[in-house]
C-alpha cells in the first residue's frame, strides 16, 4: 500500500498572522490566547521571496471586464426544494455553484430537511449525492424511506474524508451535494481532531473550491450548541455564500429557517416548519396554528410581531408568584432576558405596580424566538396582567416599543401587523399613537395602557 505523503503544516495566529512550527496556547507575538490554527504550509516560491526582498511587485496585471457584459450569477439555474418558503429564504431556490451552511442544534431536523430537499431535487431530474459522516447507509435509508425519498437520481455515500468529498464534488457528476456534517470531516494533511477550527476551515475551503470549479450546489450541515458558540461553524460563516439558521424547539413547536447571510437573496425571509411523522412540513398559517389552543387567562397577551418579512400573531404568557428568597427570580423563554429585566424596571418606575417581591416567568408560545423591539408593550402588559390577576379583553392584539420613560414608541411595518390581526378576526390593536389607523387604540405611555386595558 502506498503511504500518503504527510504535507507540511504550520500553526498560524488568527489575530496577528505569526506562524509557528508547533502549537502553543498563547501567541508569543501578540499575546492572544488560543489563537493558533493549523494550516497546510504553502511556501512562497523562490521568485516571490526575492521580489519581496527587492521591494518589487511580483503580481501580474488583472484581467478586467466591463460590468455591463458580466452575466449575473443570479441568472444561473436554481433548484427548487419543494418548500415554497424555504425557496424564498434561499432567494428563489438553491443556486447552482453556491455553497450554503445549514446550522442548528443537534436533533433540530437538519438531516431530515436536507433529505427532503434531496428527494425533491432528485425528482426534478437532477443528480444528487447525500454524504453522511454521522450515519450509516442503513440509517439514512430508514429516514429516506420514512420521507418517501426513492428517486433513481438520489445517491448516498458515507465518508469523513474532506479530501475524498472534495474530489467527488470536483468530478462534476452531481448537481447537488449534501455534506452532513462538517464536524465529522478530516483532512489528511491536518493532524487536529475533527470539529476543530483547523479541520473545519481547511475542509470547508477544499469543498468550496471544488464546488465553485464545477458549479455544483453544496449544502454543508453544521452543529451548533445552544448558544450558537461552537467555534467550527462560526469560522465557516465567512467562507460560504449562504448561512441558514435552523432554530426553534427541538421537541415539538415550530422551527424556523432563516438566512443570516445570503449573497444571492434577502435575509428577511423565513420558513416556518413543524415536524410531523412524515418529516418537516411548512406551516401555511402559523398565526392561526399558534393561537389554536389559547384560552384567555390573566397573563396572556397576543402580540402582533414580525418573523423576518412575515407578520405573525403569537401569545405571550407571563406568570408571577411570590418570591421565596430575597432575590426575585426572572425566567424567560423566547425573549431576551436583559430586555425583560429592563422592562420590569420600567414597569416598577413608571407605573404603580410593585414587582420586586415577585418571581416572574415569561414564555413565548410555540417555540418562537422574538427579535422585535415592538414586543415590549405586549410583554409588559402580560406581566401586569399576571401580577394584577386581571385579564385583557378578548379581541385585542398588542404591539409597540416601550422606552425607558415608559413612553410607547412606534413600531416598523405597523400596517402588516394590523392586516394580520384583521385577517384572524381581531377587533382592535393596542399600539403606538404614531400609527394612524382606526383599528389601533393609541396609547402614549405604559401607564395609560395598563390603566385602560388591564382592568
Ligand atoms: P434529524 O434530522 O436527525 O436532526 P439533526 O440532523 O438536526 O440532528 O431529526 C431530528 C428529529 O426529528 C429526530 O429526533 C426524529 C424526528 N423525526 C420525526 O419526528 N419525523 C420524521 O419523519 C423524521 C425523519 C425525524
Ligand atoms: Mg443529523
């Protein structure tokens, strides 16, 4: 058997670029900790070196073209995924030659989603290869069967070799290749363990180069931890064309896919899925589904929010209980804890409600993660409603930002929020006075909102 030549590698500080032959915990040049990453050494050619020494410019003049004559890369073919909203998130389907990263927590449904996408693209007559470094052929077959993926054009390979995968992509035999997942890949030349920054960056680069050279669309799976911090996929974000975040509740509830980076489309679209027996299904009317099981209790308020470009009505629930310790507890799910603490401070300071002796729990129903400043008023009203034990009247939705002075500030795209509320049969919105619409009962301060509507 032929021994593969071990390529020479060195360790490069990601902060200052200093190179070392051996790994060290701290860069002796810039004192940064943990900044050394193993890379394949590419020695500068002799000519280049001497040119630098002489202060000469060694490059050649670039070939340039008139912008008017360039064919936009958007004009290339796109592969439809069979998911209408997911296609929108991608900017109109998967662009040939594009490399995307699908990042999400383990168990979110990444492999499921991609197997469904593969099945649809293969049905459309394109050749597809699903590469798994995590699961055996038998396991993947089980999932494929469950999802009804049985096209002749759908192929499978098990591999953890970055080199082999890049070579396979480079063959140009496939229109779409899935790599599940980047954390399992190893490159021969690199000695670090799979999942380390060195392996992820080098394998990522290799795959991207292969995809671009053959115009193959590639989707790479990346696992992230709960707070999204795992180093691996983060470094990939800079290299790929599209970064998709798969978020939500792993056990039931809605899951959302949105693009946090897209070189070929907007980042405002979102696809909302639910996991059923036969795989992931797009939710056609998420507002209705989210409100289906609602009973109007105290502490429950309907917020008219936006998920990307889409208006969405979600229920905010708050619960307050007497604190057992001197230090009241604040717990939140689907909303920012710091923002919650700020809002509690505003309520205490700007209204007569006392919350310092109460534990407060806030929950956004349906696994939705709010990222909307106009959620403030609904959260405040839910807390006030829970603390006072009084419910809001039926038929109201709420939106508006709360300032530190307790003033209600305007919300962007109020018309879309109002339209969604009307569509679902709501009678009124409680919102900022700046919105000129008869549907909105205007409130100028938090105090006014609580006095008028939490009674
Ligand atoms: P999976 O796609 O393997 O998650 P990931 O690749 O992100 O780690 O699947 C996530 C969960 O979905 C798994 O626990 C089982 C469940 N599931 C269903 O409920 N229905 C289905 O049809 C499939 C294929 C999976
Ligand atoms: Mg998986």
